[in-house]
C-alpha cells in the first residue's frame, strides 16, 4: 500500500510530467491509496507545500547539485523537493526520517537505486548546512520571486498594479492558508442558529466581516455534517458573493448564470431573490452540471434550473441579470491552488479571446434596462479592466455602474474582479 510520501511524489510527478493539476491528481491518488485521515493530511501538506515553495527549494538545492537541477530526472528532482520541504518546513519530522524516507522513495517508487546515493548526499548536505543557506538575491524583484516562489513575470505584473509598498504583502497572502468560509442559506436558517448547529457537531464557526458568512475551523469531512446535508450552508469565498451582492438580484427576476459551476453565484442570487424568480444555471460539463443540480436540491432552491450549454452559444430569451464568471488564468486563487502560479503565460491570449467572446454573447441575453455582471478569479489587468474597457468601446448601449478588484492581502478574500454593466 502506498505511503503518504509516495502519494505526494506521484502527484508531483503527474503535475510536472503530465501537466496535471495538483488538486485533481491528489484526489485520485488518495482514493487509490486509501490512506487514513492523518496520512492523507500529510500527503496533502507535502504536495501543496512543495509546490508553494518550489522556487525557494530549488534555490537552496541547486548549489548542492553539481550538474544543476535541470539535468536531473524529473522524478528525482521532485523527490529532492519533497525531502527539502520536510527538512526546512516541517519541524515535527525528524531530519533523519525526512532523508531516509526520501531515499527509500527513490529506490522503490521511482525504481532509481543508482540515484538514491545522490539524493542521500544532497539532502544530508542540506540538513548540515541549514544554518548557512545561500542568501536571497539582492535584486528586489528576484528576491521576492525566490522568497515567495512566484515567477518573476508574475511579481512584476502584480507589482505594477499594487505598487512596491504592497507587493510583498500580496505574495505572502498567496502563500498563507485560505480560510474555509460558509455562506448561510438564509432561506432555511440564520447565522446565529447555523453557528450553534455547527458547534453541536464540533465545528467552530466565527462571524465573518461579510454578513451571512461564517469562517469555519475544525470541519473534518464537511459533507458529512448534518448541517451540510440539510442544506443550511454552502462553501463560497466572500469575494464571489460580494460580486453577486453588487448585481443586486431582486425577487421575481430572470437570471442567467453562464459558466455557473459549481453554482455559488446562482445560490447567492437565489437567496437575494428570496427564492422567487427564475435562475438558469448553465455550464459546459455534464458532470459539473449534475453536481450543481444536486447542490441546488440540497439547499432547497427550486428556482434554479440547470442546463448543459456552451457559454459562447446563444441563450433563449432575455434576462434581467446575466452573470458571466468567465474562464481565466486563475491567478487570484494561488493560495488555494499553489501550482497555478507556474502557468505558461503564453496561453493567456487564447483565454482572453474566449473571455471576450463570452462577454459579447452574454450581452445579447441582457434585456433592455437589465444588468450584466462580468467576473474573474484572476488579478491580471488584461483579463479584467482591459476586457471591460474594450467591451464598452464596442457596445455603446452599456454603461459601467460598479467595478472592484479584491486583493487577498487587503480583505482576506480570494483575488477577484467584477464589473457591473447596465444596458440602457
């Protein structure tokens, strides 16, 4: 049976060799290995930690590899990162265990016995020299890139938007744990009653600065909670709900939610509408649509109608509010998906074209006097403000009534952008 460390190594190898996303690969490996909760937690910590600190770990490992890290077999390189992460970040793991277990992984999981001696030597040298690790680069941008493991281009892009005074706080927020936030199903309960119910199940629920939202701790298996099964709450970052609140859905309105899965914005809209009206929630993937329909049923929201549809295809009829939370680079949710920072930026122009196409198609479904909510979970200006400006230049019948970028280091939310556009 696979160990926690073997699961972690398999996930990293899948990410770097096959282009897999860590969350999906980890879920598959954990299901296959059937680890207990403690070992599953360790495997998750190793995967996300090694990815979050990848550039920093490589910076410390590189001087110990005579031929350079890039010359190594990708699996061996990932094993070194796992070992280095345990040595430098996990105080509760004895150094000898971190080294020996990593060496064993190289022998058995990677089947590279000849590389085991090399890995042993590198990690032992790292352990012996942990008090005299290489100084970080003197160049300010390069220092931030290495220290917080953000590619240099990303540090430069973010810095141009928030300024030198905030960039380090933003990068640190990207590497901090994301809180679990529950949105209260106000059609069934109140924040106070939900907090009491959760406390009875051993979950700590603290009031959030956003009304109707609770920050959870000690959740364990969320879906196993009775309060969850009874549809008293759903999980959604406050930033996404803030965007829906800005659009102010009203009772009796017709709402179209494009790219709707997993459904949080549709659920938030339904609660603003007090369950009265019609919400058509569309998404391209049948599996996601089925999960969204099940969640709407659990929450008791019959006003939500789900459908499999391409967001670039025409919608039937017009709507008072159209929500277009478009596919994006995802650079606002690095704290939840640490590997997303290593995306190849050369793929972004194709994404931007899709965003523009969805936004133009969404506009056609907005009734006269209606609203269009454009949203992304990225912080790139090209996908956010620039897209809105170009849309408005081409659509003289729309005006901007609200716009906001939410930064993780300012309000503790995901990085998120939304613009509310009104049709004359």
